[in-house]
């Protein structure tokens, strides 16, 4: 029974081996001529301004989490749309309830000012 998993194990070993061989070969063969210019940070052809250790506002993370939350909930609409005819009225009512709950959450977030960018 474990013989059925042998191809998967072999694929994993080949993938790990390829990664390790690539890393070792690049460190052995690659040129190592660091200079001040090569070690300088580079961003889209522009000189870097400020430090890379800059702090971000918590609003950035809050907006990102809310985007992921509403995006994932919108993904649940796709399977419902595929099975719409099979689910019938029950599916329509359940999806309506789901959208109402989602809308109430959206209104709550909006009223709290979480979507305001200052």
C-alpha cells in the first residue's frame, strides 16, 4: 500500500535535491566581487530615500485584513452561483442571509471609520 506513495516521495526528493544542488553550485561557481556600489540598496532606478526600517500605520494593516476578509467572503458567492438551480429557494434564502450579514459587517466597519485613510 505504501508503494503507491513512492512516486510522490521520489518527486519530493528530486525537488529538494534540485534546490540544494542549485544553491551549492551557484555559491561555488558564482563570482564574488562585492563593492560599495553593488551593496547599495536599489529601488526602481531611484536612489533610496530614508530607511528601510520605516514603521507603517496600523491603518494599513487594518485595511489589508478587511480587504482579505471581504474578498474571501465574496469567493463564497461563486459556488452558490454554480449550484443555484440545485439549491432552489433554500439556497437563495441562505445566500440572502449571508449577504445581509456581510453587509451589516461592512456598515459596522464603515461607521467605525476603519475605511478612512488619514
